[in-house]
C-alpha cells in the first residue's frame, strides 16, 4: 500500500508528458492517490484527458487560472466527483516570451510584469480560495518554484520576481491555513527540459552549466521532483509547512563554479 493511499489530488498545470506536473502525477498515483487534472485550453483537452486515463483518472477539467470564473467552475464540477480534496498541486507559470529574452531592465514592461505575477503567483492563492470549502485538516497545497526566485538567473528576468512572489505566497498561505491543519509548501526544482523551459533563452546552456556544477554533477529528473512532491504532500511530512524544498541535485548550495572541472 502506498503512502498516499486514499488521498485525492487535483493537479493544475499538466500540459504534456514532459511537464513537471506529469512527474508529480505519476509519483502520486504510484503511491495510491486518486487524481484529477485541469487543462488550460481546449487545445490541450484531448492530450490531458489521454494522460489522465493513463493514471486511471477520468477527471479532466478546463481551467484558465487567469480567470476567477474558470477556477470557480473547476471546483463546482469537481464537487460532482469528490466531497473533499487532500492535495492541490500548482504547477503553473507564464510570462510573455518578450520578457524572457535579454537584459531584464530592457525587457520588462508593466503588462509583462502583471501577467507573470498574476498567472505564476496569484493563481496559487486564487485556487486555494476556491478550493477552501473542499479542503480539510490534513490537506496539502504545493507549488513549483525555481532558484530564480532568490538569485539572478540570466534571461529568467520577470519570472524570477514572480517566483519570489510565489514563495512569499507559500509562507503567507501556510500561516493563514495552518490553524486549520492545512499545510502549504513549495518545491524549487532544478532546470528540466519542459515545454515551458524552451521559452527561456539559452536554456540548454543552463542545463549544461547546472550538470557541471551541481554537487551531484547532473540535473534532476521529473521522477525525482515527483517523488519529493509525493513525500511533501503525505503524512510523512506532517510537520513541514511554509517551506521551500530544493530538488536540484544540490546546485543551490554552490557559491561559485567548479574550478577543477571534475
């Protein structure tokens, strides 16, 4: 029996089988969780429905997290299947491509800043507000962050600020929901070749640099992030809330590049 047996998890942000959300979904299903998914637009409906079926789920609901009406509809429909939610995964981030190309000062715009924060950070608490009636003591909320929240990363630009906002969101949500025994955490994942990552200029160079300089001398996998997410949302992590767990092969601890090339 898996350590998530009997748990119900809503996973927001699945786009394809290269998504971090897919690694999380696989790990959670392996550990016994019952799953539901959202998809961002009708263009993704068939793909996400097929992936959900691979994990024994027939629940795939449309949700543009930039719309409060869409978010409300998700929980209105989910209520037809479940009477509570044990786990809510937020694996969503977006900024216009023009914001992720060159120098931060040159690229950032008021509208780009607003969009990045709305979709990448505010949507987490918007989902929590709408899910609140279905949450219960022992429920868990989890977001996906990145090192760019706390360090300047070339070309990550306004997404770094949005991820910093997301991590602050985690802390404030944990403080607000803690008295109800609802936990809120984040995983700061190392760079992984996802569809979203392709929008970051020189991303392959970031992967190569990370693999050379992380203590484990490699990048992390979807499965490793998924396993950590499953742990954080399980009763095994019942004493952890308001935290950011780094799953990046140790890269975040390094103070400088490797000197000996080994």
